[in-house]
């Protein structure tokens, strides 16, 4: 199957009619049969056969949706003859062009009938036949017998048009319908294979694949331009250009500092942190010695070695002992005279209270806090 160029000499357009039984219905009315169909016997122009597929019907539906007016239904195809006989062509009804849809047996549309036409196609009260039995569409078709559009329709009992009317309709259609002859043909199967589509791909799928390729090509062109690569540069050449650009581009120094500056800053921060911790630890130990929560110098030195966290934990759990508070200020951490210490290794009441608060045995306390020498 081939596609057609849009830049060739237009060929002649053929116009034909066919006939379908018409009746009043609340549903949409069939306007053109599906599949292969022929002109009715007695038709003077366009004998067929014609072929209406779902794809061809969709093309007609798209054309109809772009119309600015409804599709007219006249009587006896008078629209085609009015220029010849000078008679008016009153409408019998109107088809909403946006209502067209394809079903298994043909192209359907919603019709709004005039009162006169509705009476003309309705059987009489006693079963009398209606005045008109057939609805006859007028349509152009290509050399393969594929309908191209739905021009208008007619209520008729003799669905045929003569040669002059057909030529007139074709002349009207030549302005907007110009199927072209095949010139620079493209094999459809080869195109589908090249695009990587399934063999039964539709025209819409082919168009989508071609559009995707164009988008990818545009993105690639923009990428090459951004890299400063040539318009026809291949992917590996574009990558090479990117690497070269990255290698020669100077670093953004606003995002970096010299290593010496970084090291100096971190050392200063560490020193400040150490000084701050040492000063805070000295203050905590002094506070503990002053209020009796630290019993003496040995405990203070031991807490200093443990660090600020251990010192804080001790001060939070140790009671403030008045006797020790007085002793620290008066004897500088030595056991006051007259205490109930007795033996040097024995603890007085204040020291026992400290042991209890800290969870120490007397031996552990005395080992950490030897009795002051006399």
C-alpha cells in the first residue's frame, strides 16, 4: 500500500448516490451503508461498487466535525438541480455533523426533521404507505470507490442523479477535495517496519510514531547545540564534546574553600569547644565543692578525668551536705577536727552520706579520698 504526495496534479472527483429505507426513530439514522455497496437499479450516475470501512468513515466524521453548518436533507436532490431549474431547494431536515458515528452496518447521524418531512415519511393512520421511502446520501469517492465525505442527503423515491447534476456536484467539491495522484510513493509495510510498529498499525499510530521521532530529533539537535557539537554530530561525538567541555571548564570557586582554610577553621572550632568544656567543667567542680556535693579534692580530680558529662551526672544525684560545705570552706577539703571519724580508715557521717548518694562502698570512697594527714 502506498501513501500519496500532496504536491501533484489533482484528479477528477466522482460523486454518487445510494438509497436506504428511511423511518422515524428516536435513535440515530443510518446515512451510508458499511462495507461494499452499489447504486440502486436505475441510478444514472455512479454505479459503484463503493467501500466504506471504519477508517474511511472516521475520515468523514472528522471532516463533518469541522463543518460550520449542519448537513442538509432536501427533497429529490433539488440542491443539485436548483441552478439548472431555478427552483428552490427546501430542507426536509438537518443532520448534526458532530453526531456522526460509525457502527457495524454503516455511518449514522442524528436528524432533526421538519414537520412536513416527518409527515411525509410517516405511514398513514390506516397503514397507508408514506410519501417517501428512501434516504439518499450524496458523496464524493476516489478511484478505489472509497467515500470521501458526506455532502448532503435527500428524501426520494428514485435515488438517482443525472450526469449534469453529478458534474455540478463534482465541480463544487473540487475546491475542497483534491485527492492527488501517486508520485513519491512510500511502501506502507516498509514504513511500519522502520517505525517498529505492528503490521496492523493504523494511520493514527503511524502518525504518532513519526511525531515521536520528530520530537526526539528536535531534542537531539538542542542537545548538540548546547554542547557546541556539529549539527550532524553522532552520539559518540556529542559525548566526546561533553567530556572535553567538562575537562576544560574551570571549577566554580564560589563552591569551594582552600584546604588550609578548612583545616584552620576546624582546628579553631575544636579548640574553642575544648576550652568551653574545660571552663564549664571547672565551674561545675567548684560549685560541687562549695555546696558539699563533691566531698574533696580527690573526688574533684577523679570527676575531672571522667569529663563534663560524668560530672553533671554526679552533681544531679549527689545531695548538698552542710557539714561538707562548712568543711570545704574552713579546712580546704580536710576532715574537720572533732569529727566522729575515729580510726583513719573509718568514715564520718558526712562521708557515709556521700557514699550512699554515689553508690560507693566505704572502701571505694576511702581509696579515692585518703584520710588527710594529721
